[in-house]
C-alpha cells in the first residue's frame, strides 16, 4: 500500500510543531545532556570560588555555564524560525509513504527515510512528528494526510521495530 500526497505547510504551524518537538525532545530524549551541564558548571564555579581558585579558572567555568544555558534558549528560538522560513520557501512538499520508507520531495530534491530510522511518532497540534532521534524529526501536517495514512505511519513504524 502506498500513500502519495501534497503536504501543505503553513509557516506558523511548522514553527509551532518544531518548537513542540524541541521541548518534548529535551524532556523525553535528552534531559540529562540538557540539564546536567548547567548544574555541573554551577558546582565547578561555586567550588572554585569557595576554594579560592584563580580568577581565570572560575571565569572559564562561568563562561561554559553561560553557554550551557544560552545554547538551549538559542535553539528554542532558532529552530522554529528555521522551520517557518523553510515553510515559506517550500509550502508544498510531495510525500510518499511506502511500506519501506517515507519519501519527501521538494523541487528537485528527494529524501527517503526508512521506517526503521523513525524512533517515535508524536503529535504536535496540527502536525504528526516522525522522530528520527534526539535532534531531528520530520513534520507532516495532519490536514494533508489522506484517509488511512496516519494509521499506516504508526503501523509502519511499529512493524519496523
């Protein structure tokens, strides 16, 4: 069974879906790698100050503390802006769902992702998110899905294991 359809992306919806993915991926897929560095660098700064470490040592860890906090904040803003810009540039994408993979075509470029690469299927308001890993997902507008495609996606991901 195949499903081929044109997915219509709206900039605000794409940005919202990307933000939802980013926040949920932090909470569910990479909590430790997001929250441990600020905690660790805070401890290093506090211990360094308490032990009278040279200023450059404390400043070094303080700089990494600031970066470990600003990095996630930056991507919380930047990722949705990038998704919005891409939706403005390419509002229509041709999507083909096959038993082996999902294929997305934009202009002359086509990407194919095997179902085995999709780790989770998440919902984000008006979008279905095919989660490829901690930092990547494919968003598909729900309103563009033909009848049966949502179930086909979930079954394909489950069967691929």
